[in-house]
C-alpha cells in the first residue's frame, strides 16, 4: 500500500510539474521519441492497457468446499461411508455439491468489470516517432511519446498539452461533470476523456495502470466487500457447529465410559452431525433471494449478485451520482438575462440562429429547444455558419430574415462576446453581475451578440444553461428519507452547481468539497464531516471509493448509484452498487443491481421488496436454528439420561428432506416490511431461536414421558412417535417464527401453508404405514397432531416473551404484502 501511494504521488507530480521539468523528468521533448527508445520503454513500463487478473475457474469452484459448514458436511459424508449408510452418503453429498454449484454460479454471473473498462479505451493514436507522425495501436504508447488529438478523439493516455490553442474536453466518464472543461497548454488531460472542440499535441506522462483511468480499473479490481448475508450464514453455522461438537464430545465420552460399541457411537455421531449441519440453509436463503430477484426483474431491476438484495434491505446511506441519476444529463436553458429591454425570447432566438442542430452539440440543442415559437425561427435563413473553434471561442452565423434583412449573430463565452461588442462599456457591469449570479446558482453562461444596421456587434443578453433534476428525483429522495435511508449526492461538478442542484432536490446545503479529499486524512473530525455531508462536489473516482469506504468503516451499510466508468470502483466497493438506466458497461459489470428505467424511483420499490425478502430470510434462520437445536438437545439428553437412541439416521435425513424441501416456499410468503433499514441482529436471532429450541425439547420429552411411562410403548414405536412429533411440531414452528407478534397476526401465503400441510401428510403416512420404521397407526398419528397443535400456541407465547427480552423495542411495520 505504501509503494502505491509513492507511485500515485509521483504521478500527481508529473501532472503539476512545469513542462520543462516534466520533459527532463521523463527524458523527452516536443519531438517525441525514437522507435528504438519507445520499444525499450515499452519493456520498462508495459503496455498501455489495464491488466486483468484471471482466476482458474476450477480452483475457484473448489473454494466452495472450504469453510466451517462445508467441513462438517464433508465429515458427515466420510462418517456415512465408514458406517456404510450409503443412502445418507449420497443424499448429503448431493446437498454439498448443490450448495457449491449455486454459490459458484452466482459469483460467475456477476460479470467482469475490468473487461468493460478496457473496452472504453481508445484503440489507435497519432504518435510522433523518429520525427514522423504515424498511426499506432494505443496500447503501444509509452511515457515520453508525443501524440496529436483532435475533436472526437478518445484521449488514449494521461498527457500534458503542448503549445497550441485551448481545447474543450469532456471528462464525464471520469469525473461525472456534465459540461466540457477548457484546457490550455501545460494542462493535464486524462485517459478515457473525449476531446470535444479543437486539436493539439500532447506529451504522454502516464500509461496503463498509472493513468487516472487505470487507477479506476485498479480500484474496481481491488474492491471486495464480504456481504452481511455471508457473515450471517457463517455466524449461524459456527454457532450450530460449536454446539454440535460440544454435544458429540460429551456423548462420545459417556459412550466410551459406558463401554458402548464404537460402531454404534460412530453411528450416533453421524446422526448428530446430520442433525446439526444447516445443510440446506445456504440453498434455501439463496432461493429466497432468487425469487425476490425475479420479482425485481419484473419491475425492471436486474440483480447480478443475489446477496445484494439482503444488502439493499440494510442500506442506511445511499450515495447517488448526480449527472444522469439525480439529473437528466441533458442541458436545459434557464431564464435568460437581456440588455436594454430586449425581449428574452429574442435573445434565445439569436442564440438558436448561432447554433447548428446537425452538429448534435448538447449546448446548441439546449438553446434551440429553448425557442418557444419554432415557426418564427423558420422564417430566418442561415446563409453562412462558422462553428466554434478554440481560437475564436464562439459560433457565428450570417442570417437573412423574412423581410430580406441580413445580419450576424454570435454565441460564446460571455467575456469573449463582450470584448467584441461596441456597447461593452454600457453593459459590462450588468453582464458581469448576471454572469456571477448565474455562476453562484450553478449555471454556465453564454453571451449573445447581434450586429446592428452599421454591421457593428452589440451585446444583447446572456443564456444560462444547467442540467435539471429528474422530475421524480425530489420525491424519490423524500421517500428514501421516510424509509430511513440518507441520500448523499456525489458529483464531479463544481461547488456552485452541486449546491444549486442539492437545493432543488431538497437534499440540504452541507456540500463537502472533495478536491482535497485524501485517504491519509483519517482524523475523527474529517470523517465526521464526510458522515454529516449532504453531498460531495469536485469528486474523482478514487474520492468516491474512499467516501464509500469511510462510511462503511463508520458502521453504515452503503448503497451507491451511478452510470459511468467513474462510478465503477465505488459501485463495486459499496455494499449494494446500483447501475442506473443507460449506465456504461463498466458500471453495469461493477454493480450488484442494474436499473432499466430512468431515475431513482425504482430504487424505493427495490428497497421495499428487499426488506420483504430479508424478513423471509430472518424467519427461516430463526426456524432453522430452533429446529436444529431442538433435535440436537433432545437426542443428546435422551442418550445421556436414558441411554436410548430416540431416532435413527434415516429418520433424521427424512426430516431434513421433507422440512427443508417444503420450506423453500417461504420465498413467496406474505410479510411485513419495516420503515427502517434491516440488519442481521444475531443476538436476537440466536436468542429467540435458542429459547424456541429449548421449549421444543421440553415438549418432546413430555411426549417421550407419556409414551414410555404412561402408555408403555416399546422402543421401536417410541422412535416412530418421536419422528412424527419432530416432523409436525418442527414444521409448525415456521408459523411461529414468521411473525413478530402472535402467529395469527397476518396470514401466511397459500403456497407456504399448503407446502407444510402436504409434507406433513406425507410424514404422517410414512409413520402410520411404517416406511423405514415401525408402523404407528392412525390413532397415534391423530394424537401427535393434537399434541403438536396445542404446543404451537404455547410456543407462540414463549416467542413473544423471548422478543421482549432480546428485542425490547419492536419496530413499526408498514404493509403486509403478498408477492
């Protein structure tokens, strides 16, 4: 990391050194390099391209078999083979492979952001080698080369401008600025930006990964955030595995002390491990998110990383790119300023006559669109048009009006138009005041002049241009605030533009100037200012990345929206990166969610849907932990206290297959979403599930006592009885865990209700007719159903008490919805 900082500082020095010192530093001149020298430097500096790290897909697939949960499943597979339980062996192995395939495919689908970034680089460049201009593949450029760039060219590397006229550069792909910027001799231009007006020679000082563009790609490649979903599954798995290992150790120790056969002890260890491992948990949670992803796709929000749905539910800060996201990325004409009572409509008309629609210039188009009376515009005929150039810094048109009069109009920078006007002394103060007022409000000003009857130029007015907010942006931001999401605007535009846009969007006036943002500044006050800011201005790609990083370090779950190459690193770094409609390939590849409709309004729907999905996953997690603990504790205590194996390995496998298979339907359940960000509160999840697990053990031992001491059933019938009770009561637990209040507070989805009903009918038939176990008969089956339903009400009361202990401040829900 320290080496990289040194390199970056050196690169920044090259950007600001005097041209004379720069030429000495990189040992070059305005005449460029010889071919031999260029080839030597190509070996030293490498190709002018972004290198891509490619992982071996097979080795990547193998990583999904590494970790606490996979280890326990693999141990269970080995034990199954050792005791020759081949049915268990193949079932558990199939579940292990399924989890790995689902995880690998999910990550594979995320795409490659680096490849999309590479596609944006210029393909060829005009280079001076051996004193001659040649066309060369851009990836062969080296520091010290002299290149020639013209209007429309993508700048192929970071370079300093040599002697020549000023140029207009579009840096929107890097900074997000909506307007082109003026660059003169000695200024730096960056790889990936586009030359809009003019042409000039430039001296290359950085290529490949050392360019601003390359740094953007490097940040995308390095950005990696472990999702809260992954952390939650790991914590749950560790909790259950630790619990299981302790119980297995106790049972093995007691069995050895009692002199029980080793094979029998291994069999029981296998059963206990099968019961303990949440084998289907990753799959069930992934399916739940996949179903949610399909629902979002119908609303035109494409999910490229499933865990992003769970992350979106917890987002409490949404960093939104301004240009094209909060605004329309389309220049619009504001209310013009005119001199000497000239009608503003006339000023706009003159500006439109000084524009040419076929050039498809954004400024020209904004002025032409500002003309209200298009028929009046059609009565004029432009007989000569002089396009904008870097020397004159204005457009000019010779026009003939409908009555045959000929005159000229001009449009350009206000100071340029003023300087050529004969009435400069009369209007200068008024114009300067108007231009300053427009600048403080974030507008760009264009001066308009027209020739009088004597052919002399006269200043007639100022046209202000701005990028207007999207129609629904302000409402969307307000809705996000109501959902507990703080929206922060991020833009490469200057402070005045950022402040005016924030004002129009109702974001607040606390805009942070990111021009001096440095990741070395880690003081509490500095980070506090970032956390409290309503928005950020003059932002470069690495700034966005660091803003997201600092907010994450403060404990926030950060969402990031954007559409350009400049947004890609932050989109990848954010907990939930959202590429908006019209985003570049690089932004889409780096993002977790891609919106297909313009603006942010769809994000509110996505947040609501993600919170519903989170509720379903949370309900399942509590259910799964409670059931696992219930089986583990009951089996262990039965062995230790009664020296009796209450269920067989086949029964455990059947429990897992029936219950987890049907529980997939929870992905469609009716749920209640909250008006605040969601988060995995593991103390609540583990606390409530543990209480439900313990009360389940009490009810199971109650039945065991009745079966043995009251009804005097034999061991084989007791095992079948225990199997059916664990199956029915276990599955009914999902109706307890799916609600924060009483289980009848809102109806479950029909598919969930009937899935549970059908699987328990199957479990009942298995027990009644004795498939892989001793037949039980219908009388005992009916008794188990009644017993389980009575305990359903008791468990529900216990759940409410547990929530009062582990989550004493209940959240206020909004709407119960069925997806």
